[in-house]
C-alpha cells in the first residue's frame, strides 16, 4: 500500500493505539497487520513499537549491573553481557529505554549468538545505540578551542580495500578534491549540529573541526562553553555475521565506519535469514547499512545522513526491502561515482525494493550495478536526488513498475548495457531526461560467476528486450541535458538502430511545455549502423511514423503538469487510459499490486480494500482511504469489461455500509463496505465479464483496487 503524503500518514498514528491491529481483506477474511507499519515509509518513531516479550527473555538496561541475572528486575547493563547469559536457541534480548554505547559483534564466548537471536526494544521505550561520547575539558588556544588526549584514530582509506589509494580512472575517483576529508570518519557535533572536518588547522573556522592525530588534539572553530560536544569513538554498531538474527525497534546513530568497514550496521555471510524491522540508522560517517548475504529482510528501516552510501548490497541474493526511508546520503560529498548512492546493489539476484521513499540524497537514488539479476522495483517514490533517480547497469531482468521517479537532477531512469527490463506505469518527470538507454563498449569478463550461483553467465551486458509502457514522461521548463529529449536511446558502439536494440515503447504520455528552448522530444539510434549520429525527433507523430514505435502514445504540450501534487496522474489524464493505455500484464500486476488486464496511465496509489465476491446477485467488497480515516463514505465506480476487454458499463456507487469486521480490524469507522446488485440481463448472455472496482482518492482521482473478478452471464 502506498500513501501519497507521509505527513498525513504519520498523523494517523493518533487514531490508533499501539497494539491495535488492522487487516487486509482476502476473500471474506481479515488478516491482522499493524496499522502504523502499514502507513509508514521508514521506521516507526522510537518508543512506539510494542513487540511481545517471551517468558525467557534476557533484559538489558543502561542502569543494569554486569553481574545481573538478566531478569526484568535484575537486568544486565550491556548487550555483550546478555550474549553470555544465553545458552539456548531462539532467545530474545529486550532493551530497556536509554542510550547504549556498544559495538555489537559475535562473541566467541557466547555460542548461542548464532541461533536465531532477537534483539528488541521494550514496549513504549526509546532505545538508542550511540557511537559517540561526550567530550569535555576544552581550553582556548588562539582563535580555537582545544581538547587534549583524544586517542581515537580511524582509518581513512578511500576505497573498500584498507590501505589502498583512491581509484585512478578518469571520472571514477571516490574522493572529490573539493572535499579531501570525505573518507575521514571523524565526526563532531555541538548541541546536535554536525561540524565539518578540515585537513589543517589553518582552515579551521565556524562550524568546523580539525583532528590532529600527531598531537592527539581536537580543535573546534566554535566556542563550546555551556554546550554539549560529542565525538564518534566507535566504528561498528552491529555486525551480524551469523544466521537468523532479528533486530527491531531501535535507533543507531553517530558511528564512524571507515569505507572498508562497509557500514555502521553490517549483515554479512553467513547471516542468512536475518531481519531489521523498525530500525533507524543515522549519522554514519560513510555507509549506514551493508548487506552481503542472502535472504535478508529490511522492513520499515530508515537510513539517513550517511556520509557516502545509505544502503549497500553485494551478493545480497533474495533481499526483500519494504517500506524503507533512505535520505540525505553522501553528506560528505564523495564523487557521485563509483559508490555514493542512496542505495547501491551489485552482483545480487532476486532483489525487491518496494513501497519505499528514496529521496533528497546528494547522489544517485537507487543503483543496480554489475550483474544484478531479476530485480523488482515497485511502488516507490524516488525523487529530489542530486543525480539520476534509478539506474540499472550491466544487469538483466528488471521489473520497474508503479513508481514515482520525479524531480531528480540527473536522469529519471538510466538503463545501461542491460536487458529484459519492463518499465510499466511509472511517472518519470522533471529530470534532465525521463529515460536514457545506453549501450557502450563494455563486455562481460570471463570467470565472473559469483559463487555459489552462476546466474551471472545469463547477464549479457547488452541492451535488448526492454519494454516501456503506460508511463507518464515529461520534462521541466528548463531542459538541461545536452543530449536532448524526454527519452533517448543511444548505441555508442554504432552497431544497431534503435529498433534493432529490442526496445519497445507504447501507451505512454509524453509531456512538455513547449517552452524548453530545444526541439528534441525523442533521440533514437535510427541511422545506418556504423554512422556516429542520432536522429532527433521534435514530435511524437514524426517519431511514430519513422520507427513504428508508440502507436497509442500521446504528446501533451501545455503549461500545467499532468500529475497531481502526489505524483499520480490527474483525472483528466487517467480518463484517457482506455484508449491510450495497454492492459497491465499479470507479471507486472502481481509484482506491483496492480489489477491485471486493466488500463492505467502512470502509477496508482494502492488504496486499502478488496473486491470480495462477484456473482449473479452482488458485487461485494470494501474500500477505505487511509488519508481520510474517519470518513463514513468513499466514492467508487464499478467497471465491467467484456471478453474483448471493451468497457461495457461503468456503475457509480458508494462504499458506506457498516462492517463490524472492518472496524474491528482497525479501519476507521467501519463504514467502508459496498454491495451492489448488477443487472446482468442488460449484457449479452454467454460471455465472461471482468469486474474492476475503482476507488476515489483524496484528489477525486479514481484508482483501481488490485484484484479483479469474473462473472459468466
């Protein structure tokens, strides 16, 4: 389920006590889920989770005793101590509220650490792991303030190899020369405000600090009198390197991993089957979270203010990441290649990124790079990033569906040397270019089959079999890209025309204002193979006539955007879906929770509800808009299609019947049911009809419930 406004979603918390459960309707059964979790991108606020406590739990408290027994009345004082108490499998460590200054790693003297351990917060209490310490004892020295005897020293290697120099290839260095201290993990805060590290005392100034490793001194450019100064002195918060560890309901802040440390939180081989849920990771010196093992689940995880990379995944096979919030990555201003990103995944298969917000990163937003296979990116908002929103590079088999990828400084979607990519029902607007597809001269290297899986032999690094349908594509008034166009396809080996590259476009909406100052709408490799040139098409009609592409697509030239403020199609655009759109294939529908066979333009919010039953007597189900949780009425319309997918009837109706099961499940007032008696006799008999229910959102736009049902008259 997607929410169009995060603040509205958060405001709904006041309507539900923690522990109240809601349900998703499957047929006529309500299955319990947690309402706040269902409405939130990222972690719930610390102190609002309510996880059950098993009878044999071990308790930890900052005010506990190292000699404690680990009971609720006699807690130990550290997680490390709790590890040693556990002697049976599948145990739970419960953390009482407070701040923990620890690095959590496998303890060789605690053999049960690798047997399905759960670490969770106590219900209603705020738990932070903090990698910093308070620094006192400052003295004035010239124009600076100095602390002596600071003995914490961090490695500042700029790559993932400790001690190695920076990369040397052109445009592939990690360190931006304008920010030479990027890879230095030292961090200092004054009253919670981060200071910037400088490389010499001569460059010290306001809101800056200098670490002199030779004399063991910290220099501040600001007066710390009567202020709290904190500095990071721990690098790793949590190293999960054993199977089936679960961590939930906690915050992790101010750790200082070096680039080779991979992250403040690391989930690595063989920690298969591990899970983070409702975890906040913030203020990490380089990378917030890294995953390098299989079958990891990330659910409601927030990763913010990372120095270089928010989340990194390498060989993160079968990663399931849902309801993430990843923002403000690369605050140390590393170069945007080769690493810095909100999320970067490499050499991984069967990965899922869904229902997430990847926004405001000083880098690329989401990047699949080198031998990713079978990646699914659905129902996300990827916006306001300082580079490209989503990149799919040197990879194969991608489903990109029902995303809002808007207002990114680079390209919306960049497909590079990749094949078998389906791009359906997204909005890609207000970037330098909505979609850029490139083929360059790189070829796969031998012996790159990443054990224990050899799927990479199926990754060709060759653009082919790319389908782009039902998307809303458009540009801002200032069109900045020198290459031109809303969409561009370029074979930089000059061997194939666009159509020979296996790219298909249809049923898209092309939007621009006509005021951009350049004539190109679509750039396409259509010249004879071997000629180093491209065809630039100024309008859709010419492109269609020349290439045969986009037979049903439309071009809109006007000064107003076709999207509503939430990034979904306005009603005036969606009304044209039946003539413009392509029926959503079942594979895309299942991946993105969309109605199979329905025609929809751009992404659609997945409102809560279900079409429970269709028979001779009734069309029965429920629909509830979480943005208006106390409403007693939701407008719906019932669309009936014949076997040729032609719309034969649209029936306006209202979901306003009281259903106790819906209210008991936590869905507002319970007035969300609908039951309509259709007159099947008005339609030709002996035919199979498809029934789809549309629900009005807060803007009055109708969006389909994900399931469809059939009735044979």
